[in-house]
C-alpha cells in the first residue's frame, strides 16, 4: 500500500466509462475507503478518459493498436506501479490481460461482466442472453485470472429478461445493477473480510 495509507485503485477502461464514474462518485463522496491512483485507457479517445480528466484524476493512455500483448501489458503495469496502485478495476477494458499482468496483481484485479457468469462470457453478453432465450440474466463482479471472464465470483445481481426487451433496454437495466454491485464488491475487498475455499470467496 502507498505511503498515504489509503488503498489506491487503478481503473482500466476502453470506452464510455460509466462504471468508472460510478466508482469515482463513491470514492469522491467518501463512501469507498480508497483513492483513485490512476485511470488508464488503451484507447486515447475513450470518453471515460476525458471524464477522468474533468474530475482531475491522474490518468493516461497508451494506444494498444498493433502492440504485442505482453509488452503492452508490462508498460501498463509500469504506469500503475509508478502511481502506487494496489488494486486494479477493469471497467469496460476491452483487452484480455496477459498472465504476466495478472501475476503482478495476483487476486487484486476485479472485473464487471454483464451476465450471470459462467453464462454468456465474452463479448455482447446481453445479446447472448436475449438470443439464448434466458429469462434471467444480470451482472457479475469477479476476480480476474488469466482466462476470459473466469475468475472467482465476488457478487452477482439478477435482472429479469422481459418479453419486450431489446439489447438496449436490457443493457440499461443491467447497467444500474453493475454500478451498484461494483462498488459493493470493491468495499468488501478493501475491508479484507474474505477467504478462499477453492473458487469460492467467502465472507469472514
Ligand atoms: C459494461 O457493461 C461492463 O459490464 C462491460 O463493459 C461495459 C462497460 O461499460 N465489461 P462502461 O464503459 O463502464 O459504461
């Protein structure tokens, strides 16, 4: 942890950044006992990055286009380390993390995914749920390992699929739950009252 003694979050995003904003609002309001150490985007024009600038948060980007994965990831790790980041939150970060990255922050990387994992991993999870005919979907906050959307689950929230739903309406209702449970999961991890039982993360 950094000298300031507050846990420092690194946020990685690639796009809109609404999950980042929800976390930032809670941090800035003192509802999460941490500070945002760095906001990083692999897309220099990501709206979420602009928002971080507006909020006066330390932020930066490296364009990932055409860069080899492990080398790129090590540059990102260096940036996060330089900003004394303790925990990493993926918030719409559209890149698969290399094993090298994951090992640098072992069991300290969180992700939010818009389905009830292990159903519908990968891209377009809300579309996948609709197309499959699922009656209930939702979102999952999980720890990140070096497989896609597969690490230990921390929190989930269920969202019913309505007959009239489109990808847009379903995604909007899931997003409300994402914003709620991501901060809840971060708060839990920061309190540190958990233990592992195999893949299970149990409150202590
Ligand atoms: C969210 O649906 C999140 O679950 C997924 O990517 C989307 C990012 O949205 N991983 P935003 O950039 O946080 O608004």
